[in-house]
C-alpha cells in the first residue's frame, strides 16, 4: 500500500529537476493521498482499494511532475551578481587610479586574486542549502566560536614575557561579519523555547564579542552586535519565543544599554569620544581634511586642493593616508558630486533590491537569513559613507562591501553574498517547521513566598 | 453536467481564488469545497490542482503556511493575497462580460427598444 504511494510520488519527483522542491511536493501530495484514502475508507471501501482509488484520483504522475517542473526552477539573481561585479570593478579601477597617484604602481595581484577566490567561494555558498544554518545551528555556532578563539589565541605574542592579544588587526574583525548569519541559525533554533531561549540567544553573543574586543571597543563589533539585536527584536515581534513582547524587549535592551554605557566608560573610548564630539581646535586631523574635501568638491571633476591649517594647499592623497576606507571621499575629490551621487544611488539600489527580495521570502528562516546579510551590508556601508563625510565622529571607517577593501575581507563578503543567493535560489521551497502554539509562563512568579523563574515552561492551554 | 475543458481550465484559477477569498484552505479541502459548491460539476483532480496552486503562489496571488488541520495533522494551507484579490476581481469582471456576451448571442442578439 505504502509502496504504491511511494512509487507515485517518486515518479512525480523524477520529472522535477529542481531537487530542493522534492520534499515540499512529496509531503503535500502524500497528505492529499492520505486524506482521499481516509474519505474513501469512510465510505466503506477496503483500505487497499481506497489507496488505489486515491492514487488514481491524483492524475498521471508524469504529467503532474512535468507541470510542477515548470513551476520550480532555481532562481539565480543575476542582476545582484552584476551589481557586485560592477562594484568590484569600480573598486579595482579606483585602486589602480589612486595607487598610481600615491605609489605609481598597479594594485597588487592579491586584490585581483581575492576577487576570483571570492567568486569561487560565492559559487560554493550559493550551492549550499542555507537551511543547514537552522538544522545544525549549535554545531555551526560552536565551530564559529572555536575558529574565533583559535585566531584570537594564535595572534597573541609575548611582550616582556606576558602575552598580548592583538586579535583585531589581522584576522578577527572579518570573522565577526559572519556572526549575524550564524546568529540567525541560533535564533531559529531557539524558537518556542520561551525566556530560556531569549537568554541563551543573548548569552551566545558574549564569546564572539569577547574574542573581538581588543582596545575596549571595536567599531565593527559594535555594529554587528547592533545587527544581532535588530534580528532578535524582529524574532521577538514574530513571536519566535512565544513570550510577552514588551517585557522581553526590556530584558534584551536594558542589559545591552548597560553594556554600551560600560564600554563608553573605557578611558580610550572616552578620550576618542571627547575629541570626536567636541573636537576642540580641530584636533582630529582626518575629520578636518574630510570636511575641507567636501567644501572644495566640484560638481564634476577634480575638486580644490585641501587647505591645511598652516595655509598650505595639498592634494587629498598627499594629506590623507591611502586606504580603501576613504574611497567615497576620493570619488568626491577626483570625480565630483555627480559621480559620487551616481555611485551611491547604484549602491543603495543594490541594497533596496536585496531588501525587496528578502521581504518576499515565504519562510521565516529565509527572511531572517536574508535580513542578516542585508543589515550587515547596509550598516557597514552607511557607517563608511557617514564617516567619509567628516561631519560625524569616527573610530574606524569600516568599508563598503565589494567596493572598498580587498583580501580576506573581500572573500568574506562573497561568503555572505553566496549565502544570500542561496536563500533566493531555494527560498520558495523552504517551509518553516511548526512550533508549539503554547505561550510561555511569566518569567517570574511568586508562589507561597518563593520566587519561581520559568525559563522553558509553557502554559498548559488545556486548562 | 460536463463542461468544455478549455472553458474550465481558464476559469479554474478564478474558482480557486474565490474559494480562498472566503477562508484559508489546504488542497484536499479545496477539491471537496469546489465539488460541493458546484453540485459535483467541478471535480478537480489533485494533479491539476497542485501545479495550478503552486503557479498562483509563484505569481504571489496566494501564499502558504503550515498549520495543524482539524484532524490534528499538519497541512499546507493556502491564503489569498492582496494581489490575488485584485486579480480575482479583474478575472470576475472579464468573466461577467464574457458570459453576458454569450448570453446575448444565445438569446438572439441585442435588442434596441426604439
């Protein structure tokens, strides 16, 4: 009996080339056959006969499969890939142009090589089923934290016999960019796990923060944690934890604000904030240059040379250290407002397109994974653009993904982009697993003079 | 009563959207409802229904979600979207124009009372 059903479903699926759709189609058709069989059985038809009749009612499996094959095709977002290629090419051309001014040399082979490696990584991640983020959330998180820890301890070197951890500079900040995607898996894994789930999600943020904070504050780390908090807020609003929203938001935001305040009290941060916000007598050299760069920019073409406090006028790259972080300022200086605005418009179109496709995701897992990448790209690029204006305080400029920076970071952005493409490729075939409809018991409860803390307990709806 | 196949195919998606306008349903439910409401005139095969439903979902006229049915089993429910409602209204208007035109012809043409 079951073999007949299986045979029918297998024949249907053989016609559907897009394998990710098989599970979804199989389940729905199987449910239908079972419903129909039960209806026939209720009419008094013997079970074996009922199954046969139900299968016959379904129609020709080859025809059904062929029709479904037309519906289910992997969706490759070629326009997003073209956007990324465009930014990469503009980035390299700009690097070539700027380096020819500063060093009179071409960009290193490393930069061009990183694009090719990045593309390879993107193709690999595009083909990996992104649902593994949820299916193996804890394993992926553990491997991620171990990798961060290993890099952290490997980058220690002894000074006067004591180890000094220089985690940030070479390796760890790039790894922190992967955190929102990994965190999405943890959030999804904790669905329906009440206040205990909320606390575990919050706790999961601690090890990566610890491995990433070196001088008291790390700009990338702060923004990535903000992305995670936003993702968690969305999860709370989507009722993933089955808890009271207002109290859970307080549970999340109060400790985070407290931690933020604590970090701001660090002497190094306080000094930097003081200069950045008050900036007495233009102590902040880079801010001064960037502000003057804006004042002297032309509509199209090269802007005025930068006037130094001494009255001396110099070209932008003679006064600003060469770095891909300053690319927006360089476009403005050498190309003018029109080129900068045009470039930013294309970049924001790219981000808007990602947001639109993320919103269209049917499954909550697909939506949140795409949002984690969207928020990471958006926050990094917006911070870089704001920092380049020179009218806002800065710690670290970070970068516009795919545009500024080459090397390891570039490969990492392609990793995120590949994951995003994987969501858009298979998202239509992903169905969220059902979680219990029961709501959580209050976090605190006073009973007979004792305080009871409910971490994972749910209300018994039968009562 | 049996109906011409072409006429049926063109209007099946409209009928499905109409069913979903009333309430969210899963596939088997839709076939049952359609058959009941049409006095067994429209007996849809599952093999016709699902490719059509999945196409409607692809076009964003319907959306789907998993929910436990009254039998306690998990089922894939379909719901009509705003875009689907607009499409249904357009299809309904086209259908009414078509049927009134056919009726007029069958009655022997339009009459002008002058």
